[in-house]
């Protein structure tokens, strides 16, 4: 597949999940600020108060902001997407972008689910719900025939074997493989896919499990001291992603890590 660049300043239908975490907020602000007039953004999260705060920050004449509140199981994403498409009506979008930034996995959480219920909830939020939403987005007749970009915000800390992270790694790998397969299957339909690891953010913190083990992000990476990776601010990581899309270029289906290159 050839490398791809994208001019983000076109009329776009944007869907962004996980908007209450610091990375999601910054992604929403920076992406919406680059879209052309007539664009529409569906912002999804399970926290209605933070979602409303973000909607007010993003309100502009150029982009219509539509907030969508997840239910407890994140099972209503398809309905929220369909409602926003009905609201869009016959707007001739030039591109649609789906950004999967579910939960706090890429921004806060490194600790395994400690109970069966929390594990099932994690899989529902991180795998089943995003796949269902993504499939409906791919097949929406209102978006048929226009260029599509799916961005899977992942974590390089959880797509390789790590101590204390068996369940998280297995779920993340399944999710990443779904997006890799989608890139191959949908290439002829003008669909592009990028899995982006935003780096070790300032919000990643130490956790204590049920056995009293303290898990520190730096210790999980298992790198020599001289190669210690710097912490990243959400704005740094967001600008890096935008730079990759607009200038550096990417290959659909490939993984890109913030630390692959340090320039913006």
C-alpha cells in the first residue's frame, strides 16, 4: 500500500469517542479546529457533564457539534451514530473520520481488571462496542462513496507481552488485528486505517493491585535507564498525530507509535 497524506481542512463527518479523557479533549479541539465549514462532529463519552463542557468549548459556526452519551455498556453507539446522520441530512461530506479513543486505557489505566465483571466490562468497552460502531459507520448509506479514515488509538504498552497485563494485552491485540484486517478488506472502498499509540502520557500513573503489588508504567516497559522514554503531554501527542496525517504520511493498516520519531 502506498503512503497516504490527508488535508484535514475539508467538509468532514467526524466521530470521536472517549472525549472526557485529556487526550480525547485535545483531539476534539485540534481536529475540529481544522475542519472546513459545513463539517459535523459527533463526540461520544459516558460522562454527560464533561461532554457538555467540551461541546461548549467546541461550539463554532463552522462545525456542528453533536454530543452523544454512551450507556453503561457502550451498547448504544450505533443508535447515536444513526441519529447524528439523520441530523446531518443531505450535507455533501467530502470525508468521514472515526477516532476510537475508548475509555482511559491509552491515557490512564495499566492495571489488569481485578474481577470477572470488570474484565467483561473492559472487553465490551474496548472491543465489542468499537467494532459494532465501526461496522455501522463503514456501511452507512449516507457516507457511501466518500473517503473514510479510521484511527485506532491504542497503546504500545498493551500490544506486546507485559508482566501483569495478560488480559489487557490479549484484548488490545484482538482489537488491533481487527483494524489491520479492515485496512486490507476495505482498501478498494477508499477506506484508510491508522493505529496510533500516543506515548506514555503524564496521566499514566502507578496502580496497586489486590495483592499489594505497585505497578509503575516505567517499570512495565523494561528498557535500560539510558533509553528511558519521556512522558508526553496530550497536546504533543495530538499534534504528532496530525503531523503524521497531513505531512509525514502513513501506510493504511500500519501501527505508528509517538516514539517512532520525536519531531512534530
